[in-house]
C-alpha cells in the first residue's frame, strides 16, 4: 500500500490545479504523516538532533510545514552517517542508535567533507599528562591504554608524543563525574563517554561513571575511546563513516583495531605523512657478524632446548663449549624480519614470541601461527623479555617498566628489580630457572625468585661468546 505522501506525488495533475494549491496540499499531507508518528519518539529524536548539531538549537522542528522537511532531512543525514536504512523517520533502529554510547561533541556534518577540522598544532612533538585514572584499570592499565591510543596517530603521521608526570602538558587527560570539575557536565553511565577540545587547548575528559575496560566485550574500551578523543585534541572533527575511529557513535571493543582510511586521510591532511626514518642497510649475506663486538638484540632458550642469540639479520646457537656459525634468521623462521627488538620462549605453551615495533610474531617450533603477526596490546618497541617460571608467565621490559602476561589474559604492569639496568638489550630464562639480563657489554643473573645474585654484572663476551679479549 502506498504511503499518503507517495500518493500525492503520483496523483495525476488536474489541469485547473494551481501550483500554490499543490504546495499547500503537499504540506498538509507531510503534516498528516508526521502527526501519525509516536510523539514521544519524535520528541526524543528532536532533542538528540538539536543536541548534536543536526538541527539548529533554535529550530522549531515539530509538525508544521517546512520545519517538518528540515526534521526529515536531519534524520536522513544521521541515518546515513550511522549506516542505518535512510527513511527520514525516527524508527526503532534510529532511536536505538541515538541511545548508543558516543562522544559528547556535536556532529554538524557537511555533505562535502568527510571530516571537519577543529584546528592544528604548530608543532609535531607533543607532551601529554594523565591526571587521574579509573579504578577498573588502575594507573598502569590506564597508561598502557592511553599510550597505545596515541600510538595509532603517531604511526600514520609525523607526530610524536611523550608522557609527562608533572608540570605543563600539551594534552591533558582526566576523568570526571557529572557533578565534578567539568564545565560540560557528563550524564552518568551510558551515552556520552568523553569529549575533548581542539588545538591548542588539548583538554580531554572522560566520564568517570563509565565502566572502563581493556580486552573485554563489556564496558567502554579506554584504548579506543581515548584514541577518538585524542583525534579531536589533534584537530579532527567527526567522520561521516560509521566504522571510522572518528565516527561519533562508539562501536565497541575491537582487539585487532585499525584506523579507517578516513581517519588516516584526516590526520595526514593536517600534519602530513610519517617521516621516513633512515634505515640501517642489512649486512650482506656473506658477511657474518663479529660476535665479540657489539651487543645482542635478543636471546632465548627456544625450540629444541637450544640457547639462541640474535643480532641484526642473524641467529646463532650458544653452549658451554662455544657457539655455532651464525645463520640468517629467515633460514629458520621464514616470515620473521631481522633487527627484532625482543624475543621470548614460553616454557608453559612451548610458543616462541618475537617482537618488533608494534607487532608480535608467534611460532610453534619454526612455523608461524595462523593470524600472526598481530599488533601489540602493550607499548611498542619492547626491549627485552623472559619467561618467569614462578608465575608461569612472560615478562616484557621497556626502559625501567615491566609487564607480566600469562598468555591467557591481558598484560599487567608490575614492579621488578630496581638493581637491574634500565633499557636492557636482551633477557632470557635458563634451564635452571635463573634469569639473565644483558645490557651493553655486561650481563646480570637473577635467582628464580628474582633476587640479584652476588658477583654481577659480568662481561658478556668472555662468558657467552668465549672471546679472549
């Protein structure tokens, strides 16, 4: 059955019907269609569309004349940018989307632009500071989530970010409840998750009443929400692509999250593409590394219970009697690149993990596991790792910070040995449970309970490389 509105436009034109009369008839029919809608639904939709910029706040979009056309157009735009069926009516799916969690900034979309520009920083090295944190994640979990969120943007632009613990910061992140310390009040659990101001304010606020999580299907994922709000702080408005990070409505936790092409296009419009870092040319295949000079990239007690050391594009076996000639890494692990940052072999699962940049490769023996490499959920450029036998878990080290991962859940930040050097080159757990940590030309040994043993550090090349000098 045709709708009354469609019936009007298909009605044969009477030869004596003037244009003005036709317009009056059309407007009367539009009014009757909207009058048939649920008044409560229409009111809810109108409040939402005014709040988020689809309708002017002074608009009288109700049931009258041209204002009804304005309401229908606003609904069509909202439905289009949220991947709903475009009807121009506040149907049940549209109202459900309006009730979904989202960003608190408005969405005054233009049909000509896929994203809006809020401003631009005049520098590309920015600091950030986290002023407080949700109890559900703790400080370490919050810092890890925020660090990863900034990493999404630095990976596709020349921007660089550094966390500071005090003093002035360019970007300031904090959590507030509806009645605390925020000029734009939050609404409690649900709907508005956060909001931010564009450059060069750098203010980013999150609703402290939300359940903030990481790696869970429930609650609000801080990593993704923070990345969205940081996008605003860097100058991006909302995207018209629902699946983009900068889309206004929160789409939930995504473990293998990637920026949408519209997010990348937006940030590169503001700041350009990533600066190519000068790469160190790999050694020629016929030129083996000098094992008595230089440090290690990684070391593991790995497959076949062999102690394997890595540097550049080569790997070699160590033993009490000496070492074997180095081999190209990809002669054993075909898909693995050279110059890895860290490696660790799990004595719990018999899996080998290799880390480089923001990615991890996992192998069963010498075969790459399906779905790898994957993006790290801990900070990128991890420097060393080892298996902690007492906890049956993996430990990752960057600078003076440590993360514990049990391979069945998310990583946890922890404090370990203050006497160890910061920025280690490599680490591994021996067959006796002792942990060895390497930095420069020296190494340290820890008991299975992580007590630093006396007499260390010692020089590495005599003990491990069997060099005479």
